[in-house]
C-alpha cells in the first residue's frame, strides 16, 4: 500500500488533491504520514476531533473508527443518542466527554504522528476536518480511548496504512470496548446494565470512507 512520508513543509500539492473528483480520488487516494505533529488548543476540541499543527499548517483531525462522548449540548441530538447508547445520563455523558478531551490533550502534549488520506470529515460546523489515525508513542489513540471507556466503536472505517482490513480492525476495537465495559472503565462505571445493548445487537457495520 502506498504511503507517503510528509515532513513539515508546504501542503500545496496535498491540498490540490482535494479538488480531484470524488470517485477518482477514492481510487487513487493514498496514506500520508505526518510526523512531529502538535496539539493545538481550540474551543471545539473533543476526544475524537481536535486541531493539530504540522509544520506551519493547522487543521482538524477526526479519528477513524471511534466516537467519544460530547462534552456539551452543542449538538443535543447527538449527545442524547450517545447517552442512550452508554445507558448514562446526559450529565454523566458530558462529564465523560470532558474527560476524554482532557485525556487526549494530556497524551498529545508531546509530538505525535498522524496518518491521513485527506478524506473530508464533513461535520455540522464550518471548520474543515480530515479523517485520520493518530499514534502517540507507537500507540493508537482510538484504542487508548476505548480501553479507558471514553469512546465507542463507531464511525467511518478504512483499510489501515499497513494493509489490515477495516473489518478486522473493527473487530479488535469492539473487543477493547467490551473489555472496558466489563471492567466498568470510564463512562461504563456510570452506566446502567443495559448500556450499549440496543446498538450492538446485531453489531452495525461501520461506514467506509
């Protein structure tokens, strides 16, 4: 699988890729490896979406595969749906969202790596976001959040940079989520016994990029 290493420098060529027709872009899109990335404090950062700096360029990364609780009611329908999934109150859900945001900020206090295909992660806000996989000290940030009980397996999936199929990775992530739930880690310590059951029977197939 094609992988391009990007040291901090101009993104002119990369941004040009955004204007390739969608079908053609999906076929030719490759992974880019951004090294020495930095976390940027931003009012709308949360556990699964946050602003980063690579060289002189700032952009928002939306994690593949996982969904962290919202920390506010900016999008009330989304927060309520998460609350129902985890079997927690709205207040407990938002507390978990704030915890996820802080954990990410602490973990990304040192340089980290971002894998991206520059696929647009369209949200309800005006900010331009791109899907990505974040690694800190060789560990996948999404997996860390799941293990801490601060996210669920949900979101856009993609074949990993090393070629691992999305379905295999989703299976791994669901196991991590189940373990966190069994251990009552994070938000699972605040949930009722039925939290997560409705959405997980049968397990939904994660939408692909």
